[in-house]
């Protein structure tokens, strides 16, 4: 959302579930991994003395979506936050005035570690605690103690994705859950990520996973840390929409006039078409890379089953890929 950070107009990312906010080192004028204090103005709300870790976000002021700051739990600790995903609106409320909206499901937000947790049921099993994390674009992430204990990856089509974030680009198993239940709603065919304990950085079985943006955004949310509660109002149109799912299996980085292939998922349409890590792609669907908006390239893996995509490889001819479900 648009905001002011230390008086400068920028776009700010908002996440929950972590005590640490992040600021781009060049924007902050600080050294890598320094901690700086900043003031954030969100509409009429001022959040003061936010401690932020200075990191290399790769932010560039020439980028129209320049986002040099990620605001974490400093916001949620201070005030109740309502997020209306359907209308792209956010509101801040005094927790003392918040009442349960019509049609809302009232869920307990259980404190645990850094993140609050919520009950989620996987494949019809008893509900277990999942961390709520707006910063994860995946619908669900299931932790190793739970998926191994319930044998969730056995006899199920599985592949590997290249993860992202400030912690690097780990390789993580991906598969599709037949059923997951959250906030009184049964969701079918839910793509999920299954990181190892090493990638997660924890081996505890007290929390079984995290619930991310693609699931949470199907509700109008009021997040109230002070009373450890979440009100979730289902959005009927969003509930009916299928989850976005990668049907390409190609991970890449745009570098000016070409894209560099970083990773190809095993068993994916991209692998079957002969694409491989290290390939240099100079055109997509016969159109030079520099003519493609970055967002259009990023959305290619989610274009839908049956979509044909043609990649021109430097020194390697043309690879045609038909997008299909592969996990």
C-alpha cells in the first residue's frame, strides 16, 4: 500500500508473523544487516519507532513498484487491521471498538513463537495449528513433522519448486492436497508446499504448517492481536475461484534483453520440452524479451492448462511447451 517511510512516499509491503521489519539498505542509507529505527505513516495512522533490519532488496527507484520497506508485526501489535481483498482496501481500527461482522467466522489466534496460529484440517484429519502468514503467496505450507507423520506425499504426484524470499532460493517439494478445511470452508485441489526441517529452520512439531495469502485472501479479514482473534468473512466469488497453480515448471531471472533459466522442475512440461537450467531465453511466443512486461512473464506459469508457450533459446532453437498439471 502507499505510505510514507521517514517522510518519503513509497509503496510498503505488509506482512504478519514476524517481529522484524525490513528496509532496503540503499533506501535506508545503512549498512547490510544494520538495525535502523523508522517512522511509517499509513493514511492517518502513524507507526513510530519501528525497528527494521537493513537488507539488500534489490529495490530500484526507477521501478514503478519500488517497495523498499516491509512492515511486520509492529502494525498488528498496535491496532486491529481489516483487509478487504476483494476491494483492495485496508482499514485500521481501535481494538476496543471491533465487533463481529455479519457472516464472520470467529477464529482464535493462538500465540506461538513469532506467529499467531489458526486451526486447519488437512485431508479430513482433525484440525491442527497452522501459522498465519500474509507474506507467503502459497495457499498452504505443510511442515515436515506433519506431512511425514501423515504420509501426505506418498502415492501423490509430487515435484520440486524453487522457493524465494530473503533467506535464499531453496528447493522444496510441491503437491496438491485433495481437501483442506479452514474457517468453516472446504477447499478442494489445494496446491501446497512441503519444506524440509532444514529449509524451515525448525524441527518442532508444535505447529503443522502455515496458511498463506492465496487462502487468506478468499476472506475479508479483521486481525485483532490484542484479543487473539480473527474474524473471517467468506467472499463467495473468491471461494469459487480455483487456486493459481504452476503448470510450467520453469524458474528464471530477467536480465535485460533475455531471461536466464535458473531451475526446471522435475517432471514438468518445461523439462519434458527440453528446457534446462542455464538456458538463455531471448524470446517468448516469438516476441523479444524486452517487449514483455515483467508481470506478464511472471504470470506465464499460471496461464492455465492447455496454454502453449514457445521459448526461443540462444543457440538452441525453439522449445514449445504445453502447460498441464504435473503435481
